[in-house]
């Protein structure tokens, strides 16, 4: 009782301090709200927030809520009102609400209803690059109070509970998001997807409260900075400034640069300062290897320290000497300018000889939580994060939650995702972004974990996944959880047994491609299918049954692709040359068996293409990933099989063929 009275006293003091009347301390029935009021000239983000609030709050109660311009609002109108946006909020509260911090949002109960406002910037309503505080307020109300959920974009992806008796608590809330960047990349570039799907992705990103408002880039910079995409310009640069480039096997060559060359450093300083579009500009090296071997660069490496492959020197000290020098000199000329930099591959470890990173250097820490299914890798990641925390004030999480390594197959690692966010938040991470997947039919639990934790990385995660299964699948929740749990258990049991082409414990692509048949043997697929059939029997017609059928489609793809990859592995073991697949067993040549495997691989490959094309407007599978590899001439396994069978038909998935089908 004392604790209750103490809390009551705090509430009364808060109310008195902000001039809040007793009427404003009274919970409100959602059914008593009649309208959503928004200023006539409110920014598009606020206008959109008003429409979304009217639609979804109305669906919860089964009523129609009208969106009313502020100029037509009648104070004596019956019922309560939602007031959306700064102008409407200030009108009803009677005082200025600004200035706002970036993406700050407010929920405040008033006698006339509820104010939802925030940092609303001009720009496109659905763009995550435009601050939309009113939207954050509206979606927080809908999600956390009224139980509206958005699991994935588009069909079957939203849950709106019917609750005519819903009651709104008293709100006196004003906050900024925990992470300044929150972004889950849904598959490969939008040009590969349908226009309808791309629009649904934008809506889903807004509804899950994602944002990339600070204009910041962290990725590989040298292709853009030095114009490597222009072959003639590159050739001229190599001719006129060979000393700028990495010395590899005695020859100066792109795509890496000599990070100790003073002119390269000066060039990148000017490159960053000239970038007026971004508050944080990237200086990260090119992807891949072939780093400089000149004496000056090698002198900065710590003798005996090796990178993740166990062969290449760890390059952290040389790379971050380069980064620190650029950041320091940029700060001298522009104190407000930030510099973005990857911690990645051969320079993912903290440097040994550098005590502090410059205060304007933003470190994009590249890691994949899926690698943490190996407990040793998880502990190593935690240790590395703590070491980075000691020397860097600005840590950013750069992830690969559903990247191309997975080929759209299930890889449940929601536990590792939750741990990564919770621990990362403790270490001071201030943003999170990365590659996701369009394959929600096989990876939905992972994405739920990501989007929930990006919004609130400090939350109690005890029931987070359980809430997902119950909201998304209703009576079939336990069966669907068992379905994904089957893959999860198989990963835990079989991950140590994967084939090691490279001696890397983490997510080495070549190791995973050669191991899917070990990770998910036929018995695992049979067990998963059993749970999916149980879910189908339990799910009543409507949204729950639709979602189970959605995952049934994902399972059909999973069985098809795992069988196909097993065929590729068997063909490689018989000497057939397939990119990335390794001949581990060196089986004797058998014409009959090879033809049988080739024919089976062809049939499964054709079925895979059919499935990828079947429901392009769904957030089910990523046809874009497959088409991208065809455009770039990568992973041409199906083409190789057709060539061996003398089948002269082109793939059905390229950027051109997909565009023609839109």
C-alpha cells in the first residue's frame, strides 16, 4: 500500500507540475472517440498518421472514425477526439510543444481526448528517411495499447483485434527512439519486386517504427570515392597515381587503396567534406581482400595477429589509423561532420595500439547474430563488443539477419537476435541496420525479433516470441512454434557437424552452402511438416489459417531447395563442376547415377523457379535474390545442369523478365 501511495504521489506531483487536471488523469474508452483531428496544412507524415489511426482504431472498436481538418473541428462536438500533429496538439493544449529532438514523439491525455504529436518533417509520408514523430506516437498507441500487430508486409501480415471495450490509460509520455537508425532491409533492390510489394514494404517499415532519419552512410566507399565503376577513369587513375593503390604481389592495383599514402588520406578528407547530403559520410575500404603489402602499411600491423581466416594479418591497427586520421582532420574543418567506418572481416577486431577512436567516428560493427548459434562465437562477439566499447563512443550494429547466404531457407536464430540487441544496448550501441530477407514465409520469427528489439532494445524479452506466436497464429500458436522449433533444434544439434571448406567458425558462405543436407536431413523436414499439418488442423478459417498456409508455401520451397542442394552436393562428389560445391567424397564416375542426379536437379531447379514466381506480391520468397545472381552470373548451378543435359532454355528470373511480369 505504501508503494502504491508513493506512486500515486508521484503521479499527482507530475500532474501538478505540468498543469494536468483531474479529468486528464482519467482513463478513456476507445469507443468514446469519434474523430481524428489534424491541421489542414500538416506535413504529409502527420496526415498519414491521422488516416492510419482512424482506420485501425476504428477497426478495433468496429466504428468509423472521421478524419477532420483542424479548421472544421468543433470543441463542443460529442465524444472524444484524437489530435494528431504539432499544430492540432498545440491548439488543444494551449502551449508550444516544440522544439523537438530528432524523431521525438508525444502521447498526452487531455480532457478532449488524446494528443499524438512529434518531430514531423516535410517529405514523403512513407519514407523512413523523413522524421515522423506523430506516426511513431500513433503506431505505439496502436501496437502497445490496442494490440494491432504487423508481422510482415502485405497479405496476411497484420492482426487487428476486435475489442469494442478497449480502454486507453492516461498518457503523459514524451520520448525519442532508443536507436537513431532502425532499418531492416527487405530483400534485394526494389527493381526486382512488384510495385505493389514495394509499397507494402514502405508501409510495413513505417508501421514497425523503423527510421533512418540521420543522413548517414557506413558502407564500402572507395568505388564511389575514386570512381571505380568507370573503367576508363580507373585506368587513368592507376596510370597517373599508381602509388595510391594497394601493393599486391609487387603490383599496384584496385580495388583497395594504400591507407598510409598521405595523398589518399587527403583525398578522402576532401571527399567527406564535399559530401553535403550526409551528416555521416563513409570512408570504409572496398569489400574483399588484396590489401596493401607495402612496408609502410605492414609496419602498422601487429606481428602474429591473424584475421578470421587464420592466414591474413589482422588489419585493424592500420585501417583504424587511417580512419582516425581522417576523422580528426575532418573535425578540425567541420566540427559537426561525422565519419562512418566499418569494423569488418580483417579489421573487425579492435586495434591493439590505438587507445581511442575519434569522437566523430561512427563505427559500423559488422556481425551476423546467426553465427552465434555457436556458443563460442557468441562469447567471442560479446568480448569484442566490450573491447570496442572501451575505445569507441559511437557503435552501430550492422547485421545480416536474413542475408543471401541463407537462400531463403529457414534459419531460426531469434534467441541470438534478442541477446545481440540486449547486450548491444548495454554496450552503448546507438543504431541498427542490415540485410534482411523478403522470405517471411520461412524466416518470420527472426524478423519479429529484429523489429521489436530495434524499437526497444532494453525491453524484457521473456514473452516476446510467445506474444508473436499467439498474436499471429491464435489456436495454432503452439504447433507453429513447434514447426519453427524443429529447424531451431536441428541447427543446434547439427551446426557443429557442418562441412568446413574454410576453417571459420562463423558464417562462412562456402561452408553453409556445402552443409544444408547435414543441417536439415529428411527426418527434420518430415518432423517440421508434421507440426505444420497440426497447425493447419488447429487454425480456424481466416487470418490464422491464411498464415499457416503462407508458411506451408515456404515449407514447400524449403523441401524443394534442400533436396536440390543435396543433388548439387552429390553431383560435386562425382566430379561435376558446380560453383562453390566441393568434391569431398571423390566418388567413382558413374554415368547412370550422374544422369539420374542431373535429371532430378533439373526438375527441382525448375520447381524452385516456379515457386519464386508464384506469389510475387507476397512477402514469401525473394525472387530478387535469385534474379540478381542471374544478372551477375553468380551461382549458375541451374544453368550448369541444363548445359550438361543439353537443355537450351534461359532462366525465367532476371531483372528484365521480372520487370516484364510486373
